[in-house]
């Protein structure tokens, strides 16, 4: 059994619905489909979920939202008309409008985009519609109840050969609708796949999988064919746009692979996300990602390495100021702390003063406007000279390396550089591996 989740761009209009039908019907193993709400049809268009949030906001202030809701109604009616569906969507649209007008919750309002799309898609495919409120359950505090949900999914879907389940939301025991955070349809798909013990979770979007580097910086980067959960986590942590992070965990726990596919180019293999223990045949890097705007705070102190508790004291300063730490490179007589500028905000002077008091260093230095680049790949542990290639590429491009750190798993190399060198460094690193035939993806 395969669970296929389709994103907002994949279901933005009737033309996209036709593509989705062709994909679903091309493989009888695609038994359960998870739709998002309609996304943008073009750059000037609106996502349906955004319009529903707007309706809620206006209604909650006693303001008229007819004009905004009319856009939503037209979108769904157009899809039904263009697909020649006999479905009477007007009644459902009117019921939802009345509930929003009469004080329905923010979560209820936002969830109706997926709800309506699932009704239309189930009718179009000839599949059974199953409301996510029946399957995806939350406790009275609004926390996701994984155990009860798993039981519900198994028992309910065992009676359904082919079904459509709206993404993004579930319900408390009393029926109150609760949504996941934005992008939550990814989570729904993962929960359903795990619950039915599926063989594959397909996540259909508007790109043919993940790329080795950011295409806004690197020209025509190669696609990543296979990536592990750990590699995905590393790349997403460093800024690569990937799946909703919570979506990974249900299928990861069950050992089920995820295939990121392109609705507009279904023949493309996409990216397969696999178990961390899947064998690899060659020592290649998987991808490169990075983020700008970090500050490095470095302290130096003679015989620092023999002073018990110095690291704890230093980290406690950041902890008490509610500042998350990215990395802590160390030397014999020095420790550096890398933090995001957004975390520091206006706390810099306070942090510096507290470090002086608690750690009594010989000197404190601050290096703002730093960028971090992560070179990620579980195959690096098998490949000689990966670091040499990275730093040769940077040196040949005139990029000054300010910091280097590598995890004990040898899954990644983190490089600190100046913000101004970020694009140049990303391109240089990518090109040195792109042109190396031994680094081709499996």
C-alpha cells in the first residue's frame, strides 16, 4: 500500500486535479490520498488557507468577510464545474461560512481548505471520503495523541479499500478541530502511512525532489536521488527547504521510505528518503546548505583546558539569557560560541559582561556577520580527501575560512565564513564535487 500526499500547488486548479487523478490511477497500490488546500496558481494568487485565516480574523472582529469568502467559493466552484462534477459544493460552502460568522475557531476556519478539497477529490477519484477528525486525535490539552490515532487509523482504514483523507487537522474527543502547524498535511500523510504499515509514503509537490544546493545561489544543481533521515535533518537544520520536520518521525519510526515527487513531472524519480542504516556504495556528499547572520563570541584564557567547569559556566550565560547555541568549537586555551544574530538581538552587552564575571577570561572577541555552510553526506566517512577538496575550492575562490567543525559521526563539515563570501563559497564547494565523477549520486 502507498499513501500519496499532494501539496497545495498540486491541487491549485482543475488542470492540476486531472494530473493528480492520472498519477493516483496509474498504480493500484495508491490506496489513500492526502490533499492539501488549493495553493497559488500564479505569483499574484492567494493560498486558500491564507484567505480562510483572513475570514476568521475579520469575523472575530465583527467585520464583514463576504468579499474574501466569495473568492474562496469561486475557486472551489470553478474546480467542480471544470471537472464536470455533479457534487453540490454550495451547501457545504454555506455551512462553513455560517460557522465562521457565528464564532468558529481559528483552527476550524483554517482546516476547511483541506476539508473541501478532500470532498472534491474523493468525488473525482471515486474514493471514499474519510474526515481527518475521525482519525487524527488530540487530547484535551490539544496535544497529538499518537497511540489512539494509530488504533483509529488501523481499525477505520481496514474497512476502506480506497480513501481520501484531508491533511493538516484532526480533532479532540469532543469534536473540536485542531490543526498542526503550517505544512501539517505532510504530518497527516506520515501518520496515515505509519498507521496502515504502508510500503511507501509519496509526497507530491512542484519540484522533482531535493537539490544538492540552493538553486537561487548555484546554477542548475543536481537532484539528490537518495538521502537518509539524518542527512535530511542536517540539511534542513542549516536552512535547506525540505519537508515539515515533524512529518519525518512517524514513518522514520516505522522504517518506511518517503519519495518526494513532482506532480508536473511524475516520470522524474524524485528524492527517496531512506532509513539511516541503508547501505551506501560510494563515498559521496549528499548536499550543501547554509545560513547567514551569525556571531562568534570567542574567549581566551591561559590554561583554560585544565580549568574544571569553564565550559559549563560559559554555556550557562547563554542559557540564562534564553539564547540557543549553534556550535561550540574549542582549542587548548580558547572556546568559541556561535549564535544566530536573531537570538542575540539586544543582549550582546549583557552576555559579554556576564562572561567576564563568570569566566574571568584573558580576552573576549566578537566576530559578527558570519555565515555557516554545512557539507553533508554519510558517504564522506568512506571517502578520502573530502575536506581537502572543500578547502581547496574555498582557497582557490579567495574565501577566507574563519571556523571549521566536524561532528564525530563525520556526517557533515561545518565551515564559518564572512556573510559577503556566502554565495561564492556555496558555488565553489558545489562545483568541485559536481565535476568529480566519483561523487555522483547512487
